C-alpha cells in the first residue's frame, strides 16, 4: 500500500517500487477512500470559515497538493493526442510530446472548473467528495484491468502486474462504501464513473491502439468529475 501511496499521491509513502505499486493497484479504491477522506475533511473545514466559491477553489488546490499533478498532466497529454489528426502512431507521438497543446490546456481547465463549481454546489460535502475520489480510483482500476498495454511505459507495468483476481472484490468495496455513505446515489456514482472509464478505454484503443499512463491519468480526472456531476442528482 505504501508504494501505491507514493506513486498515486504526493503523500509520503516510503520507498518507491514501480512493480510493487503495480501489484498493489487492486487497492486503488481504498486509496481513493483515504484521499477522499483527507480532502473532504479539509473542504468541510474551509467551508465553515471561508466564503463558498473561495472554499471550493481552496479544496481544488488542496486536492492537487495531495494527489500531485501527474494525473492532470496525463489528461492534458491524452487530449493532445486525441485531437491530433492522422495515424495512431502520430497521435501517440503527440501524446508523448513534452509540450502541452491547446487541447490539453482546454481539457485541464474545464476539468478544474467543473470540480470547483460542483464542490461549491455541494457545499464541500465530505461524503460526496470521498465517494467521488473512490469512484475516480475505481475507474482507474478498470482502465488498468481492461486496457491493452503499449510496448513501453509505466502503464504497461501496471497493466501486466495487476492482480486481476482481486479486482471484483475492489469493485465490491467501492459499491459497499458508496452505498453506506450515500445510499443509491452512491451506487449510481460508481456506475457512471465506471461507465466513463469504459468509454475512455475504448476511445484510447480506437485512437492509440492501447492504454498508457496518460490514459489512466485521464480516466482518474474525468471520472471524478463524472461522479461529482452524478452526485448532484436528487433521488
């Protein structure tokens, strides 16, 4: 679990071993619960003392302070590759380019704005922020489980070393925790975020022929927003 914390957050997790982190990736929903609890508690606190929109913005800043910017960078690279015309090879080359294009900037900006606005609308609800992070990490786990790996890269290590036998139990954990906190709305959030993961993986296969670390990071960022939008529903 410590290696997983080191690779997927900015929290101290001790020594980093890519292969060990990959083997522990079935615990991603548990990690999501931990991150969601920390960010949700922070949001609950700042909403008591700071005006709403500023509190939501501070929550976003704290989220990326805790999780780091790797996933957001993955989303940016994914968008750049997706909006490049031509063959799969050309799209992959654009995705791996170190310079961020307009598509990447736009996608990242939209995701951050959506997050801030929805956190403002839910008034920093700790349970909804927690469930959204669990949903995001469950979506990542599905992307790792179902994705075809590229020939090289960090994504390949995670895909090939995932303990797939444990994946159903991880999904059950996500469903159980989300139901315990938000009842059927929580279940719906898990379902919509996993559906978004399936769509993104399919888009990646169609455009790049495979899934890499950038795609997995994009799944995290987009699925978090999808689950938060779902949590605005009143049922």
